[in-house]
C-alpha cells in the first residue's frame, strides 16, 4: 500500500489540480455567441475601421497628389474616399450579419407629411445646436489648426457643386446605411429601445472625431434613430441628414450675415440673435410634437424586424 492508503484506508485520490478524465469529458464547452450582429463592441470596431480606412485613403491620395494638396483635399476626392471607406465596411459587416442586403436597409415609402415635418424639426434643431456649438467653443476653444481645417471643409463658396456632393449626398447615404441601417438594427435586437438609440447616437458622435461638435452629432443621432424606429424606413433619415448638412452648405453660400450662424469659425465666437434662437425653439418643438402625433395616428412599423421578443422599451 502507498502512504496515503495506510493513513486513510482508502485508495489514494487523484492529485490536486489535475482533473480526471471524467471531469474533462463533462466540462462545458464554449458555445459560440448567437447574439445578433453587431453588438456595441463590434459596432465600435466597425467605427474604428472606418476611421482607419479614411486616414489610409487620405494619406494615399496626399502622397500621390503632385500638387501638394490641391487634388487630395478637393471635396470630390474626400467624397470618393468616404465612399470607399464606408463602402468596404458596410459590405463586409452586412455579409457578417448573415441577414442579406435588404433587411438592414428598409426603404418603404413614407407620407409627404412626415418629410415636411421632419424638415421643420431638423431646421429648428440645427439652429439650436449651432448655438450650443458656439457656447462649447467659448468654454473650450478649439485649436487654430482644427478650426481652419473645418472651415476649409465648409468653404462651399469656392467649390459649391463638389461640396454639395460631399455634404448632402455622400455623407447622408454612407453614414445612414451604417449607423441607422446596420448598427441600429443590431442594437435593437440586443438592447432595449432606449439603450439602442443612445448607444448608436454615441457611436455616431464618436465617428465625427470633433469634440466641439459632440453634442450636435449626438442629438442628431438620437433624432435620426427615432425617425427610423417610428417609420420603419431609412428614407426620412436620409432626408433629415441631407437637410441638416444642406443647411450648413447654404449658410456658406448666402451673402446674408447672421452672427453665430453664418459667420466664419475663424472670426471668433459669436452668439446668435434672440429671434433666431426663438425660431429654432418653435421649429424644433413644433416639428417634434406634430411628428409624434402623426406617428401615433399611423400604423406603427413591424418592430419585430429589429427586435427580439421579450425586450422592453
């Protein structure tokens, strides 16, 4: 007998720390995740990948540009680079989701009343968040280089048509397909409605990489997600995004000077007149209330396309 048998009278057990064959056989195996794609972590990875591709494409165009920036910084070049970066991520992520290319991007028709009220809501919101941006820049002044770069991007007077293509066509289409199409769909299937809206808006704000416009883009992300959920269509989101960017585009073209709204960023912080802020409140509040009433009177979209049973609002 071994020493352990002489002491206990029983056969010696297995050594501590070494599982027996039976234990190894019954140990639970790791089951692959069945949660709908994407979760927040994977959506964050998609956003980072878009940013990396944008930087990569931008640097490549700059290195290949024989004019030291004339072509590579042209709005058309920026727009095509945006299409390439977002397009690669959208195609890959849609294939990864396993739901095909139609379900994440619903485009059913929406009434004209919804589009009119959406325009009113967005115009009011643009006015109000513009004033919030003014206050943000007053408290936390942006670096001069960043202000100049942003001002150059919005120099619509120099290249009105190409800047229209970048701001009003490319940006709404690429960003809405990714954020309100693929990402929000996955979030609504994994989280509550409120959490899905807030998380998708957070990523939307992060993607713009401009801390001085974080509040503006976050608010826009919330409203755009709300429009998709209430209508079941990306069309109002695309339209609202185009209206918001189109307002900035028109502000750069108009000869009318409105302090704090059409003035250049390089001119320092100015605040908007009271009448403009009052108009913004009226448009934003009125548009929201009328839209909510319209949505309550209409049949709600089939949320089961986006959400798993059992999730609460």
